[in-house]
């Protein structure tokens, strides 16, 4: 899971050697430019895309790595974009759909660059330096930690399903089984979250991640 999220997060490229605040400001600037640029200004969007491609090249992130991540990101993005014209009888909303696809793609590739040049603990420590609320940082830290827990749980469920099958399921059956598996995973995640919250409160948790303070001291 860690290899899937930030495979190149601890390399030693030019972008990796930038100060953490510089990397964060560059990512925020590119995302802001991508979301504010009108879809009718093609050259401006092309310039932003070239800038994103340039920072990816500086970070030595392979294009195949980015393409594989886009392969999983595009289907839900296209479905969300198509919901607008479909809700209006395909008579309008196509320009907004194109806007969602272009801005979503540019913002996603920028975020992908950020997580691959800045490890997550460094990102949290940088956000703490910017004086973001401790509750927000704690939510991000717990979300990142439990992504791996849910991934392991999903892997165990997938393995258990495969050993109980005596034939290769059809594509429709795979979709059905996948939807059922996600539903069960959601129930297990809610139950685990409730148990973890109770355990943390019993140990006197006050909504702060203490290891961020030590990380911030190390950066200084």
C-alpha cells in the first residue's frame, strides 16, 4: 500500500531537496491555477499541464506510474462529469463536464507529485508549522494510518473469497462480489473506528498527535 501511494517519496531528486514549504506552495499554486483557469483558455491549461509535467520530470517520477494512477482515477471522474449533462437530458452541461475532467486531472497529478516528493509525516509537520488546527492534523494522521489497515482487511477478504471459488467468475459476478465486499468493508471499518475511538479515549487522548512536535523539532 505504501509503495502504491508514495513509491518515490524518499528519493533524492531536485524536487525532493526543496524545502518542505516550497514544495507545498508549488503544489498549492499549481492546483489553484488549474482550478481557476477557464476551460475556454486552452493555451493557459496547456501551460499549466506543461508545468506539472516539468515538476514530475524534475522529481524523476515515471510517466507510466502517473498513467496507472490516472487509469484508476478517471472512471469515477468521468462518471461524475457525465452526471451533469445526463441530468439535463444531454441538452446542456457539457462545458461543465469538460471543466470537471480537466481540472480534476490537473489537480490529481499535482497532488500525486506532492505525495511523491514529500513523505506524509513531513507533510503533517509542515502543515503544523502553518498552524493548522490540531484536530485537522490528527484526522489526516489517522486517515493515513488506517488506509493501510483497511487495505490489509480488503486483501484478507479478497483472499478468502478466492479460495472459496471453484471457477472463474464472470465480469458481472465480479462487479457484484466487489460491491458486496465494499459494503462489508464499510461495516467493518465503522465497527473498528468505534472500537479504536473508545480505546483512545480510555487512554486519555486529547486530539493531538505528539509525534508531530518531535518531527517539527527535527526539521528545525
